[in-house]
């Protein structure tokens, strides 16, 4: 006789043997489990696997157990802790989020990637113009390097390069790019130096006529006075030409070295150009010769100073220079 025969009043379940007792109370688990274990017929195992029996902690639960702890949750269990959430559970902590949850991925109002910025500068040019710009930059860079090298050689002590190519360095640097230390001189200049010129011209009648002294420095000063942005030629051209001349000539006005003849030619061309600028050849005549002189006047000390200096100008007169044909025709501008 087995357990089914001992309990004739037990309810029969569907598909089970007659007299089989179905556990309908929580205590059925313990009773059935103990009874099956005591008899050794496996009834405890069948009691544990009953669909409505309480499982032990950590066991998987079916859809009938919405409040069981640690079980896998379906879409009907929105409050179960630590469960995977579907799209219906927007408030579950630590769950995967959909399009409307925190984060920019998948949101229609936030672009997936920033728009590309428009090209500017050289990158916006066509390949043809980019090549032209690169060549222009290369030419400018090479010219700048050559200029810096020439200026460095002009200031460096005598060496093999300056001995072999000194003339080329001087022609490149002087007089426009000459370097000096007059700004930091221990005794700055306290004199006003004016460059003046007069010319011997031949008129249309063939008559030779000598002009009066024309103060070219005064003309530059008048052009600079009141001008907020005076030109470089008005400020430095004539002054630097005269400084170049005095630095390469002795007190007897004879040139010293090869730079002396270059400075003389440079100063002569400047004064001829200035004369033709003020008066055209048809009015002034064709210039045959020019003579240059400097007028040096001391800067007077302030009234409170006991120092006294002369206020009379001192002249340095140069010999007459013959003007070449191209200079006389006004070809040099």
C-alpha cells in the first residue's frame, strides 16, 4: 500500500493518479517534503516542483509570483529591484534607457555629430590657388632669410665670407638697411643738420644759369610737420644719404674705400631727383652740375642751463659733381 491509498479523501488533480493530494496551503510543502523524504519515494521532489509552492531564496519564479525577491521580472513587475527593464519602465534604477531617457543617443532634438565647419583661409582655395599661395609664401620666406643673412654679415666681424662677398653684402644693405647704435650713444647728437643744394643748368637758349641754395631738409620738415603718418622718404631718405656720405668720406671730402663712390652717387641722384620734382626741366633747364653743402646748427640749451653754445651755422661745402646724361634727363626717379 502506498501514500495514495492511505489518503482516500485527497483531492485528485488533473492528469494525476486517483487519490493524489494537491498542496493548496503553504504547509503542504513542508508536510509533503518531509513525508516523501521519510518514505524515500520522491514525493518531496514533486512537492517542491509544484507550480504554486514557495521556492527557496534565489530560485527562479514564474509569472504567478509577482512579489518574490531576486526573481527575473517580466513586463508586469515594474517595481522589482535589480531587474532588467523594458521600454515600459522609464523610472527603474540602473536599467537600460530608450530614446526618451537620459543621454543624447537617439534623441531627435540632438544631432548625432556636430556639423562640419566651413573651410577658411588657404584651405578654402582651390588646389590651383593653394599651390600659388604656397609658392608665394616660399618666395617670401627665402627673401626674408637672405635679408637677415645679409644684415648679419654686415654687422659681423671680418670673416672669410665678408672678405670674398663684401661688395655684394654692402650693395644689399647700404644705405637703406644700414644698422647703427646712435640711439644708445653716450653723447646723443645735439645739432640740426640741413642738406642744401644748388645746380648749374642749361636753358633752352643754351645759357648756363646757377640756381640759389635750396634747403632740401627744410622741405622734408615742412612735409612732416603736422602729418600724423609721414612717409619714410620724407623722414629718412635724405638724412640717411648724408650720414652715409659723411661716414665714407674724410674731412677733405675724398671717398674712403669702395663705399665712398657708392655714397656719392646715391646722394647725387637724390638731389637731382628733388630738383626736378620741384621744377620740371622745361622751367629749370637741363641740370649740368650740382653742388651740395651741409648747414650744422647747434641746439640751444634750456634757459636754466649755464651752458652757452654758438647759434651760427657751420657749412661743409662739397665740390661740384657732374650729372650724367640719364640723371640730367630726369630718368632717375
